[in-house]
């Protein structure tokens, strides 16, 4: 290995250590409860500029953590969606939810996976990020495909209602998961975890398919007739 290769390897190792350290600290204390200096120290970096060198900003670091984890999860999601379509279950909402979320839920079997889920929940509650929108407009093909299949399975729901319910779906799943892991040993309480996951899917199917009330339809009409504020430049 050349000197140039050694430098590149060290840079890659440093970047990964920073990602892992930041993910753990963010998941424990929130995005705004951790300083860049603390992340550098947790990653074993004496040079306080290491994080800025590799990522440039805290926001870029957060986005790097998501890409680092979500890529593998999405590959698994694509595999599950392929199996689902092959079995002719693409209109089965519960089966779609399993294919969408099980690749993430499978991470509950490891401490590393639990850290990532807690990190995602912290991102969800951060005012700097709109995670449901990021998920619904994802660049990852598995997420994009799953979203389209879920919308199709929801039938004739008004687009505004369908999109809002999908946002509820992301918010409920991630928040519930993170809260559950803080009260249970997710890696070892297998029976309790299986019950939680099954009941979570039941609950999500329930609100996704709930009848739209006259009150909601009236609110939708009033919103459609209300002039929208211009976006701030």
C-alpha cells in the first residue's frame, strides 16, 4: 500500500469514527445538546478541526450519518419489496408496512442499531430538519417505491390527507421505537419486542385506513379556499 493509500485509509477511518461518535451522542442528548468539540473527543481526535475538515458543519455531519446507515437499510427494503410484489401482496397495506419498516426494526437486535433509531428520533424532533418530508422525498429507491405503493394501497384518499397520514406514520413509528428502546433491552427482550412491533403495525394500519370524517373534509375544503402565504425568500 502506498503512502497516498495509507492517508486515504486513515481519513476514511477518522470519518467513520466521527460519524459513530456523533450518532451515539446525538441519540443520547439531542442535536443541540452536543458540541463539535465533544464529538471530536469521543472519536479520539486530538485535532479539534477534524470534524470541520471532514464535514464542514453539524448539519452536514447529520446528513452523513443518515446516508451512512440508511443505504444498507434501503437495500434490504428493496429486497423485501421485490419479495412482496413477487407474492402478489403489493396491495396488502400491512405487508407493505412490514417491508417498509422491518429493515429498520431489524436493527433493534444490536446496540448499534438502537443508537441509530434514537438518533433518527432526535432528528425527527429537531426544528432544523423535516424528517418526514426527507423520507417522503427520499433519494433512496426503496423508500420511494414503498411510499408509492402505500399511496396506491390507500385508494381514493385526497392527496393532502394521504400525505399527512404518511407523515403521521413516520413520526409515530420513529417516536414509538425510540421511546420503547429507552424502557426495554431491545437486543434481548425478543418476545416483548415482537409484541411491540406487531401492535405498532396494527396501529399504523388503523390510522392510515381510518374513515375521513366530515369534520376533516370540511377543514380540507376551508384550507383549499384559503389563500396561501408567499414563501419567504
